[in-house]
C-alpha cells in the first residue's frame, strides 16, 4: 500500500524564513513596541499543528537565528522561543479543542510570560531599560493569532502537511 503522506516540510521552513524577515522589517520607532512576535506565532502554530515535526529543538535553532539577526546575547531569544514551544507542546492537546478566542487568550498568556522572561533577561544584561511596554507585542500577537492561524491552516490543508 503506497504511502499518501506528503513531504512538504519546506513550507514550514519557508514560513519560518518569512517570520524572520518580518521580525526585522522596518517600522516607525513609535510602533516598535507593538511589533508582533512573528516567529513565535509561527513556531507556536506549527508546534500546535504538527508537533511531530516542530519541537523544542526547532524553537531553539530559530531562536539562535533570531539572536544572530538581532545581534543580542547569544541564547536569549533561543531560551524564549524554546519556552514558548515547550508551553505550546504542553498545552497542545487542550488548545486544539479550544475555540479560536480561547486559543488567542492562551497565546496571550504564553507570549506574555515569554515577554516577561525576555524583559528579565534584558534587564540582567543591561541592554534595555526595564519597562512593561514590551508586553504590548504579546497583545498584538494574540489579536493577530486567529488570522494567522486560519491562513496557515488553509495552507496546511491544501498542501496536506502532516
């Protein structure tokens, strides 16, 4: 019996590359606080949709890429993305059954925790003044979650990514 499993793993990595590009795309300075956590949303979606392909190692590697791209302390974003991936994988069975508004709330809490860890690490290294304005990106990401989720779910169905 031939296998009907499609191997479109390149689409997942293409979305991660797009997320890295969106995370460094230019924005006006006053809107920088509201920048969505693009890569974190993509890692969270794919970890939720296909946990056998996207795990904590993927989050760590993409976090290291984000560290190099931002020029931050090596491992800082890797720790945050690994934490996000861990929390999504831990809640994966429940989140798949939640309606979209509840998924957005869970994403808000997960990303809020991650941003607070990011704030703590930045304060420890002396790179950024400690301010809670950093949490706004978690709020914007939670608001964008339903649209991103529906778009990627459609891509996943069309290409039969398992």
